[in-house]
């Protein structure tokens, strides 16, 4: 078993090593302009120590993360040993202490985009200029949190929007009835977890019958559903759920996530749509 990388708070003695990590990345990246010398980078990092949370990994230092706690921004994340999980370890360390993070990443840095996508960040903004004269993307990460009563209508609106944009899905109840149902029944009788504030995705759990009653995201394809499903898996040894046979994307998702088909019906639901029962059991 490989030991987890040791992460510690940086000291002034680490400034030179952190600067060397950044400088090595800049000089090795063809599209990145070298705006600062090694000495200037060291001075910037040393000056940032009193006002930022800076964490390092490795001995000697092989990576560091600089975090601004005031606006929850990851200002810098660099490692000289890509592929060894050091960047992920640093990011996990900061995630464990916060329920929201944001960062800017250079648009040409596609490897970083893939990393942040895997880490559950969503792209929310583009700056065509950027601080270095390069286009940048702003990304956000939201932790999974227990829903509050005032999240009921935002969750209902995510479902309403999904119904409205799904051609094969009939609207059985008007929007306002769905909102009332979420206020008066779902949030009173089920365990609801959400991502985002305002809510971007949610899952509702029926522990009595062992069902995932609903799982919806306002940003499909960005990993929010998987994060909520992973959270649900940690809260039970097994779950069942229904999905419509027409929802082929959901079927692929649940099969990837270890669910197995248990039954089918010809439409024994209020929508009168054929559906599939899936089941998952913890290993």
C-alpha cells in the first residue's frame, strides 16, 4: 500500500522550492509567457505567505497549492511530478476544509482542464484577455451539502426544466404543483442532498424503501450526478431506483456506476411510460 502524500503548511523556507516548481513549469510550457524571473517568483510566494494558505507536498517540495481564503480561490497549483497524484492530494486537502472553491485556468492548458473536470469543477466563465494575456476559464467546485428548506423550489425547478426540455417526457403536473410537492412532501419525508448554492444538482433518498427517489442536474455532463450518487452510496449498503426506458443516457450512467437491471414494466407509473428498475449493492 502506498502512503498518502504528506501535506503541510508552507513556511518562508519553502518559498525558493515553490518558485522553482512554478519556474520549471513555465519554462517547460511552450505557450506560457515567462513574465517573471525565478527570483521574482520567490519574492511573490514569500510575500503571499502571510495572506494566503499555502500548502506543500514532498520532501524536497514537489508541488504546492496557494489558496485565498477570503474569496475561496485556488490561486496556484503546481507540481514537478505530474501523474503521481500530488496535485489531487493538494486539492483534496483544501476541499476537505471548504464547501466551495473557484479558480482560473489558462484556456490552452487542456491537461489542467481534464484534471479539474475529474475533480468536479464546472466551467462558469471565460475571460478572453486573462492576467497573462492568454484566455482564461473560471471554474467552480461545490461540495455536497444537506439541503435546506429554501432549496425545495430550486430543486423542483431543476426537475421542471428537465421535463420541459425532454421531448418524450409528458408534463403530468404543472410547474407550481411540482414546487408544492417538493416543499410539502419531498423535503418533509426524504433525505435530500444538493450541490451548489444556488442548487445545481440534487438527489433525494427514501431510506425506508431503499430507493433513490430522484437525481437531477442542471448541468448534465459535468459530473455532478456522479458525485451525488457516490454520496448516496456512502449512506447505504444498497439502493434501488427507477428510470424510464426512453432515458438511454441515464441507463448508461447507472450501468457504469455499478447498478444492474432488476425488472421492467410497460408503464406502471403516472406518466404511462415503460421503465426499468435498477439495483446496486455495496461490495
